[in-house]
């Protein structure tokens, strides 16, 4: 009798185990389809290596991620989110150096990977990205390439870094602005001088064209314009923020403003997007 009971229990366990394996197989097939559909968004990841890594990750967790599903969420939605989070983690670690360190080296004209200023900014950005289990990156809605979204996150964090650094500098040298204002009288830039000569109608047109011109600037040029006009920093403060001499900061700012002025003059002369010249030069 006991043998019969043991045999029934053994058979029941086998059936239960088979059902689990069958469910695992169905869910893994669905996951592979999700990966195949999403993988192009997470370039440069490739399907074969990512799926292999995913299986290894599941095995390490004893397949609990696909066996113990939350009751308050649909299975399909849960598995979609599981795959998305896995892809984001992998893409982040693949793109981290390219999108943060190497990008900053290009934009700040730094050739040494051990540059103290570079490492300080990289640490600042990386630490904030990795907070809350990549919380910022997990907001990605998959409407563009992941590396495009990643670059946008880095840009925003870099602006946060400049703002925090400026606040620290301003706090440490709290009396310096008084002397800076005394020694460094604000001078109108080329763009301001150009608009001073125009009537109100022309100024209104300039207000329409300006955002288009600013959009054509590269990252560093936009940064300098924002520091000067949005943060209201003077040349000395911009120089400290960028880590360059006051002379270089002044020359670079003037070059950017002159470029904007030339484009604006062309727009105002030819009628901008509605005139003969409908492209930025």
C-alpha cells in the first residue's frame, strides 16, 4: 500500500515538474520574441548574446523571475517590463564609457582619461544614473534609440553638474562677484548690438528665428550660451566652469555670439524660413 502511495506521489511530482517546465518554455519563447522585436532599439546589443545572458541570469536566480509573477500585473506586461529592464541594464554597461567618458573628452577637449576634472564629472553623472537601480534610464519609453535617450540623460546631468559646481564656487568666493562686477563691466555682445539697431518688428522676427539658430549649435556652444544668458554668469565664471582661462572663455563666447549674429543677419535680410534663405548656414 505504501509503495502505491509513494508511486502516486512520485507521479504527481513528475507531472508538477513537467507543467513548470512547459510554462517556462512558453514564457521563454515569448521572451525571445520580445527580445527580437526590441533589440534594434538597444543597438549595439545583439539578439544571440543578449538571450544567452538572459538565460544565464535566470539560472542564477533559479528561474524565480519567470516562475513567481506578481498577481496585480498581467503576465504579458510583466514579461515585457522584465525584458526592457534587462536590456536597459546591458545597454547601459555597454555604452557607459562611450556616452559618458569619451563624449566628455571630445566636448571638453581632454585627451587624458585620468584627468581629475574629467573623472569628477564622470563620477557625478554615473552615480546619479545608477541611483534607484538605473531609475532615470528605466523611464525610457522606447520611442527612439536607447543611446539617443542615454545621451539626453547625460546632457541633463552635465547641466546639473555645472549648476552645482557654480553654486559651490560662488559660495566659497562669495565676495568675489563684487570685485568681478567692479573690474569686469558687462559689454553687449554682437547679437545684442545687432538687435539694438533694429525696430520692434525686426526684433519680433528675431525672436522667432533665434530658437532655430540655437538648435543648430553643438553641445558646448549651447552650454556656453545657457551659462551666459540663462544662468547669468560673467566671463570669469564661465571660464571657471569650463576649466579654461578667462581669455579663452571670452574669445570662445564671442565667436559663438558672432556666429549667431551672422546667421540672424542672414535670416532678417532674406526673410528667414519664409524668405529666399530657408536653411541655416
